[in-house]
C-alpha cells in the first residue's frame, strides 16, 4: 500500500484513510452505499456507517429531544396517592426534596445526569449543527466537538428512565403511585438518545470546513 | 491477516477525538492539527492504570454489596435492604421481570466486567494470540454495557424522592449506594483506560 503524499508537509494526511480505533489497522476510505456499514477486517469493529439522516436530520432530532426534555421537566413525573389526596411532583421537585432531606449526594447525581448534562449536550450539538447545516464550523466548533467527545459515555438519561420504572413499581408496594406525562417525555428523549448513539458526530469534522477569516 | 497494515508500521496516528489520520513524528508529542487533542500511539500506561482502577473498583464493590443501600420505614417497621435483598423483594412481591433486570444490571454486569477486564489485561500483557477477535468483541461489549449498572443508584434516588412526600413512611439511601455508584464510575474509567489495540500487539502477530 502506497502512502498518499499530498498535505504531508503540513503534518496532515488527507482524509483518504480510516484507522480502526480498536486495532490500529489502516484502510483506504471508500464511499458507502445507503445504509452500508464498513467494518474492520481484522477486529470487526465499525469503521464508518452511512446515515440516512443528514445534518438537517440530526438537527431535527436535537430539536425534538429539546422539546421532549422541556416537557419532561415541566410536566410532573409521578402522582402519589396519600391519605386520600393526590400529590404530583416534577423532576426538580424530587431533586430539591432530596437535597433538603439530607440525601445531597444522590440529589447532585440526579440533577447532573437528568438535567445539566443533557441540557449541556443538546446545547452543544444544536449549536454545532446549526452551522454545519451550511457546511460551516460554528464559533468554538473545535472546543464543542472535543467536549462532546469527552462527555460521551457519561450521559445516562436512558438508564434513568428505566430506573424510574423500577422505582415506581417498587414504590407501589408502599402506597399508590402513578407515572405521569413527564416520565413519558423522558421516554421519548431516551429513544432519541438511542438513535443518536449510532450516529458518529465526528463525521461533522469531515463535512464542515474551517471558515477563512 | 498479516497483510493488513497497521498505523504504527506506516508512521500514522489516528486521532481519537476527531477521527483524523495524522503523521507520526517519532520522539515528539504531537497534537492533532485539526482538533488540538494530544495524539498517542497507545493510551499512556494503559496496563498500570487499568489494573489500579479495576482493583480499586473491586474494593468498593464489596461494601456496595454488604452494606445496605436503602432503608424503608413504614409504621414502626424499619427495613434495611442490600442490593440482593432488594432484588429478592421485587421478585417476591410480584415483579420478577424487573427483579431480573435489576439483578442483571447490579450484580451480573459488574461481576462480568471484573472478569472480562481482568481477562483482557492478563491475555494482552502476555501477548497472547488466543481468540483475538472474540477478545476485541468482549471489550466493545464491556464498554457498551458498563453504565447500565447505574440503574440501582437511580432506583434508590427516585424511591427516596418519591417517598419523602409520605408522612408515615420513609425511604432513605444508605452508604451502600454510594459505594455502588463509585464502583460503577471506577469500572467505567477502568474500561476507558484499557487500550483495545494492545490485544493486537502481541509477539506472535500472525494469526
Ligand atoms: Zn479493527
Ligand atoms: Zn483530532
């Protein structure tokens, strides 16, 4: 295999190659057919996949996720039946309650995984995609993309949604508890996150170009 | 198989952060020209760090299972639950499906992660050529399922919140859940510090 020479003087090899992250094998890039997945011949890891949803599709997904997130936070997540009257509580109601009741550690973990990290992540993705739609790199593109890469595995909203289901069933042993609309909005958010997991946002590096000042 | 060129042989480094293919400059710590991240042929001190984190996680996992994770107080009745007794309670009180989910996420997955990472570390350190493709798949599996173990932490958190609204019954988290959360986070860090490329770096490269 011969090496492409263009761009070498800048320390940059052109994007004609894939390097498998899992075993370091080098492959020549090729154009993928619709829905096709390129796999490493040595270790079988995914090198790249073709996406039906383009940048616009991704932006639409992020916007949908944001709407679901807002509703998940506005609407109560559960209704409790206590002594004959019903009490509804939102996510933040729960978080504040836990803080006041000396469960600060759990309260902070909940607030981070369910509120701050998702909002931060959606904001960054939305910002980057808004510009990427026109093939441009947003101001702060580099920082945003590096940050997104670093926080990747630490967003756990889908785990939380399943956790809520288990918690509600468990709580049902002690008193009346009914899941509310808020938790279903989070369910939608969970589905979108799962859809996003298959998209490699690093493609945006190849799809956009540095703006010439 | 040996016909496939590896980045190290061609003097290339792939950037993990942006996927760019860069030229390696031997003896220099180069940054990726596109995203500015540091480039490494292999993750630094992968074996040492991964072993250290794995052992630390294992030490946290013991109190996570022995200590109760949650206390429920009903009328004059105090009940402390460990992870395992919580699973049993779910099973007995009529949700065997959820009991299986929680059991898998809280007990099966962490234990399998300890074994899987230990196996990957030992076999790679020995440069073993045994079942490389399967080991590569095992690593990807460990990476993928790791954070689902957080499930029990969330369950306790939410139950606490839910029941705070009750006047006669109470649920509070106990130290076990903190140890469990730490176990999950540290095993996630351990699987991140392991460099899967080491699986393929053995002495007998032809398979
Ligand atoms: Zn590979
Ligand atoms: Zn880079």
